[in-house]
C-alpha cells in the first residue's frame, strides 16, 4: 500500500432493517460513504427470514461489489463492514461480517478488545473455544452459544455483554432481527437513522445522509437497540460512562459527520483557529496536508489573516493497492501521494498544517519535498497535541516506542523532521475547540488515561512525565 504516517481506524459498520428497502444496495452505499474507515476488505451479509447471503472480499467497496452480487444478497436485513489494513497480515484473514455455516448469527464490529481473557475463559468453559479467533469472532462465538441454548437475541447479547472487555460498536443479525450495541464508554461512534419505515445503523452520520435516511439519535453507551417487526426496542445493559474517542473529531470521522451534536468540520476549523492563537508565526501562505487538515488550515488562515492555498495536491485515486511498487517508486511513496504546486510555494515562507504527527517519517519527507520546491522556510503547525501513547480500542497504532513524541520533545522533533519551527496545539486548546466536556472524551493517545482497563496489555505502556 502507499505508506501513510497516520493512525488508522480499523473499520466501519453499516446496517439496514426494513421490509420495503433494498437493503443490500443501501448497505453498499453506506459502506461506500464509510470507505475512509477501512480499505483492506469489505463485506455484506443479508437475511430473508429463511437464510443468510454473504459476500466478503479484499479491496475497496466499489471493487468488491457489483449489481449481480447485490442482487444475490437478498433479504430485509443487512449488515456491512469495511476493514482497515494491518501490517503483515493476510488480506482476507478475519474479514467481516463474521458468519456461520448454520446461518445462526452474523456480526460486524468496530473497535477492539485489548483483553480477551474473560471471553476466552468463558468459551473454554463451554467447550466453544477455537484457535486463531480474533476478538470479533470470539464475540460472535459467545452470542452464538447463548442462541444455541434457546435464548432470544436480546438475551444472548445481554448474557455475553460482560465478557466483552474493551471498545465495541457492534451490529448483529439473525434471520429476523438486527441488534446494535456499544460498550458502556461509547468509545467508537454508532448512529441510528430512519428510512421509509425501516432503520439504518452507521458508524457515522455522513453515511446516514448518503442513503437518504433521517438521523434519529446515537446508540447510547451501554445500550442495546434491536430492530424487528415491532420497531425499535431499547435495553440499557450497562450504566453509561461516555468517553468518545477524541480522534474521531481530529482525524477519523468525515468532516460532514456530526458527533455528540458537534459538526466535525466546524470542530476542525476551531482547532486551527486555536492553533493560530497559540502559535502565531509570520509567513506568506498557509497550506494543509490534504485532505483531513484542510478545515484546520482554513481556521488557522482565518484567525491569522495569512492567505490559505493548496500547496500540496493529493492523488485522490491512490488508495490501498496490493501491487508492490518497484524499489525506486517505493522510495518516492510520499511523492506518489502528494505533488507540490511550485507556483504556490517557490520563494515563500510556508505554514504547513497537519492534524497529527505519529512517527514523523512522512512529515520529514514532506519538509524535504517543500524545500526542493523552493520554499524558504517551513513552519509546521499541528492541530492536536503530541501523541505519546498507543491505542488499544480500535485504532491501528504503532507501539509506544515508535511514536516520535514518546521519545523526543518538540524541539527535538523539529530538528528530526528538518522544519524551521514546529508547534502543537495545547491540550486545553484542543478540548476548548471540541466543545465537549473533557470527562466525556477518551484522550488516551495524549494523556495516557485509559478508561477501559488494559489488564494484561498495560505492560505495553510507559507513563511519560
């Protein structure tokens, strides 16, 4: 794949329940709108009261499905899943939705269980433990066990819920019902929409808009919602303690989504405005790292009165590819993705806005590319604080030793990437821009405060002064 020095969301989920809806095509377009959340594989499972229909394959949504496949995916219930890449793994290993040969249940999961000890112990005790199962598959195994024991879907999820130690926004279907549930912290988002007498469920509101549904509300932290013949039923399985992942605002979610009542695009503009207030610098032009930093760069420009322009053009058709580039092209990975506009950059002092710096390797190459384009001074401004801690709740993040801010201070990072100046948005400035109480957000990547106990994986984290 074309290398990117970004934290990666591991997946996105979308589901539809409705007797009069074309559920496979609605799910296709929902996944298409959520493509940014997962680019390794895509899958849809449908049900028609009698049996399941499934199609899952590596690739982008538009590559995985066509009209013939969508016609095959019959039924009035559907769930879909986009999976993000993980280094070194098989492209089709552990693709979702999880499905069984007996058409008993199918599951799609956004999130991660940092500890699977409890669920493993349960499955072993019931002689249901299988080797090489990931956390999502074990969640499905537990729910399937209780369904096999004659429980309803509501009872099966309720009985399994306490075994799920981690972050999960999850969709589950049987042949007659669709269930949506979240962990009690609501780390990963999950929204509900209404469409022509049916219901849609999505990782983000942008996909609800895409299919023409009306946003109703979010699935609450700790809540189970079941769509069936009698409409929506709600059950509170755990006392809510909201901690939405803060990176949903900064980077992951599409700018046209809404989170906790806040428009993501406006939040990112405010991040940029606060960054300009905290870290002003004289320069000729403000440019973003496309595309996610564009709103923050517009905010910085508006606040600083320094003109905004597009100094780096993104090749929008470079997504995940299974074709390995030759060595000469591999060395030009950043240039394959971004191309500088020399007429905007030559002879200028430039402020470069990015939403985050993870390892620092890509930013170092961008700084070099800007200097080769004739830029006089490169001032890097980042619209979030330094990332010092790894994530365990559904972000494909490097271990702590590979996070540049975990071992270097700001001045050392500036020297490492070769910039003339570097500043990050302060933690208070970030919280102010988001407009949500700090205690309702998961800030673990910045603060090291993990709301869900990491248990056996806590040894992977070192607190930084």
